[in-house]
C-alpha cells in the first residue's frame, strides 16, 4: 500500500487524487517559487533574533537567504543548489517533478549576474518550464516539442520581468532541461548550463555551450583548452530574457537502455570538472541521487566555490551511475 | 521635543577578504521644526576671570565686562542664568541670593550693574569656578545647561590633578565654551576643559573683539533645543569601536567617553543640539571578518535623546569581496576627514617642535600641514599657517619657519588647529 506524500493517508496505486486531502497523486514536484520566503530560523552563529533589516542581533551578519542552500528530493531525482563561497546571492534555480507512470522532468537555470533581478529570472524560468514539461508529460506529448514549448514559455515569462527603461540589464538566465520517459531522454538547453550522462560504460557531455568561446572552438579558431582560459569563455551567445531573441533550444534525444545517471548543472560545477572524465572521477558510486548531488556540490565548494553551484541528478532505469 | 536628527552614513562597505576594520563618516543633521523649539528651562552661567592679571591693562577687564553684558543681553526671556566671578576661588556676582534667576528686563539690568562693579584681584583656579557653576545648575536637569568661561591666564592656583578631578565630576552635567583673552593663557589647558565639557575653545587676542564673540557664543547656546543627546553604537559580538571622533565642525575625540548602555551597545555624549546644525563623526569599527560574499551590519548608529528616545538611525555595513575594484575604492568623506585629523596633528607637532627649537622637525611638520590645508581647501587654516611659516610652495609643502612670530598668531593657529574644513558631499 502506498501513502499520500502530502498527508500520509493510504492511497491505492490507481488513485489520481488522495481521498483524504485531495492532493494530485500523479504529479510530484518541487515547490513553485523555490524555497521562497521560508527563512532559516537561525543565523550561522546560532543567533535567533534579527533586526527589521534582517541583520543578526548577535553577530551582525545578514540573515541567510533560504536560497543560499537548497535541497530537493523526489523519488529517483534530487537536486542541490548552493550560493557558493564568493557570490552574495544564489541566482541559480532548479525545479523538477515526476508524473507517475510517465516520467521525470527537471530544469536548471542560472541567472546572468550582470542582469538585474537574476535570481527572479531563473526562478521564474524553472517554474514556468517545469509547469509546461509536467503538463506535457501527463498528456504524453513529444518530448522535443515539449522542450521547445517549455523554453518559449520560460523565455516569455522572463521577458515580462524586464523594465522598458532598463533594457540593457533585462533579467536573464540560462536554461537546461531533461525529460525522461520509460525508454528515452530529451535534453534541451540555451546558454552554458550543461547536461552529462553517466553510465557504466563511461560519461558523456550532452550539451554544447552557447558561448562565444564555444562558437570559436566549433569554427576551429580556438582549441578547447584555449577556450577554457579565454576571457570570453563565459560570454553567452544565447540566453533567456527580453533581449534574447531565442525561439527554440538546442535539443538532443537518446534512448535509455542501461541504468545510469543524468546530471544537469550550472557552470558553478562544471568550471571545476569540465570534461566528462573529470566528472566521472569525482562522482560517488552506489548512492542515491541526493548524495551524488551533495558530493558534486561539495567538490565545487572545496575547489573554491567561485560561482553559484546547482546540480540535479536523475536516475535512469534505477541506475546509480555505477 | 520636535527635534529630528537625520543620520547619513558615508563609507565604502566593500572589504577585501580577511579585512577587519570598517571606516565610516556619520553625518548627523538636525531638521524639522526644531529651529523654533524653545526649551522651557535652558540655563546659562557666565564665568568671568577677575584675577589680578585682568587689570593689566585695565582695558582687558573693561572689555570682559562689556562682553559679559553683551552675553546677558543675548539671553532670552525665561532662561535661568547667573554670572560668576573667578579668581583662586569663585563667587556668584549675580543673582545675590545665589542659584539661578530667570532672565527678564529687570534681572538682565541688575546683572549688568553687578558686572560693572567687578574688580580684578586674586589668582586663578578654574576647577573651583566650574564646581560653583555645577552647583548652580543643580535642579535644572531638563533643558540645555551651558557655561561660558573666560580667562586670560594659566590655572596657577590649583594642581592639574585637581582640575582633572573636577572635570571628571562635572562632565556630562553641562557644556562649556572656553575663551582665552590675550596671549598669557594655555591653549592645552582650555582645550582640556572644552573637550571634557563638549564645548569649543577659541582665542580672542584683542579684548575689543570679546563682546561680539560672547554675543555669538550666547546666541548659539540659545539656539540649542535638546540637551544630552548621545550617539549610541551597537556593534556585533566580537566587534569593537576603535574610534569615534567628531570631525566637523571641529575635532573632538569621543572614543574614551563610552558608557555601556546594553548588550554590545555603548553611548557617547554629544551635548546639546540646535535646530539647524549638522555634525560629522568618524567611526572606525573592528569586526570579525566574515566570508567573502557575506554582508554584515558593522554598527547601528542611533541618536538618543535624554529620555532614551531614538531621534535618528543609520547603518554601517561590511561586505567582503574578492573584487579589488570595489574593495580598494577610497571613500572621499573618510579620506577628507582622515586628512583633516592629520592636518591638526601636524600643526600641533610642528608648533611643539618649534617651541623646543627643533627647526628641522618643525619645518617638516608645518610644511606637511601647509600642504594638507592646501589640498583639502582649508583656507582658514592655510592663512593661519602663513602667519607662522613663509610658504614657498603650498602644493609640495615647501616652507621656511619665520624668524619672528607674534604670540597671538601662534596661539591662534594652535587653538584653531582642530577646526576642520567640511567635506563637500559628492
């Protein structure tokens, strides 16, 4: 007998809604709006009193934001998002969900630091995209078309945040998503957030960055190595936002035949483990997705944590990336 | 009471990793209807030196009497006042019955008549003058309590220790502006009194200028609306106030005047405030460095009235960053007043070296002062410096000591070395 994730009442496997609390049992997802305004009750120093401006009455530090460290766990998919050690805010966002009997969808967006309200942009993007993806999963839509719809909707949502008088700093973010069904997975992206596939046979990067440097590598102007150190390495050539002009993501679809892990991440992680082999080397084996995500974030933090770090790990066919 | 104190903080809150000191200039400006607020029970005591030396020349005592009369005339109706004559002891010249009397046309006239009968005779013991004034102020705790102290000589008839004891006892009970007439008094001595009692010190080299000066001192005192305002500083755990200094209109170190008023909180006296005045304070706080990316409230600055009511508040912040473009930016207000404090120190060191006959050191220090005054646009101080040194190039601070310097010029420079040029806010 299963139980309702909301109220723990017993539910039958064919129930679409919980008889006790009315919760939709087919869809489980991370909270809309992210960790939102649930402030941690305590300062890092242990102080519990804050003044009207949110400064700790004991150690003076600004009250930590709920966004500073976010962990979400659902069956078979988990994510960790961390402010890192250098940035004042966590401008990354993540959202994911699963539709019983259909599959899993996950999104990671990285707010562009040079734009305004970047954390609002990334949160708005993941919420909008997750809505579209989960609704589409329920109705069994084609995953590639669904991914394009999600990007278009997210782009519109982020664009609405822009102030006409400040177009040059219009809120912007990157985008990477995955839709996993029984036998296939579709990855879509805009910008330089990445997806990696880890299986028994090895690891592979599924995305190509929408950056000027990556473009130059593709054109043979720069080598991969040169691109990593080039100052343009992170200058995006595509993003979501009022000034983006993006109409569709790049997508890739592949068959899922063996157990493995799919890792979505922001550049706060991959800066430290750029190559699939690097990722494979630090990735823990035989542990649930949340442990994998925590460990990868820890690797980035230990390496300096210069940027926000977000990692979402999706199990493929029950695999642990062994 | 209708007095609003607006608090503005000027600082660069960005610190490099591991940095622990946060500097800020805190500007406090009295605003609102306070300009027209008349406190019910303001009290004023005018203390005139009547030691023997005041009779030489006779014009000095005559000028002091005229100045006292001018100050009495400036007192608003209803202000409680008294006139004290100081020698090696102190006595109340008016009112005869002792205590304070409310100013009105009759009492002002009677006070002036009593002043005219003063004679010069006896020694100088300023501590006793202040003690007597303190007794007179007893029972007038509500409004601004202010004294004017005029002297022409050194505090010869009591020990420095005795004066210190009195200053410690009366500090915070009233404020006192000190004036030295002629050139036989000690700048350091009057400055000690003025600093302890949160007042000003100035020289009136020519007794003829005394009446105007007294009138303006009394007028300023009459403009005070609220007495006993404190600067309250909250700092985080493990942090401390390294310095708190009034830097405008004049330099006044308040660091040692802290009175604990709560957890991690201390009060520093600022005296009385008028309706239309503005002062700047330099605050330096030492905090425990937090991580890069962290934001901290390094100090909460409140202006607190006599009954504990908060009249204004500001925040000093600290944000640690790896971005050296942010952390190396020098705040111009902090830089300006750091320069003004250095200017005052260079003048004092230079004058001391000059007195000690150390020409090299005096030239270097006063040259440095000329340069700082020039760079900061402090033209008043630059002019006073030019009375003591020949300036060849103010830009580089190239100067020569003057062979002959009038005592009045040297004392004026010394006395006014703590008057700063106000920063032009950007």
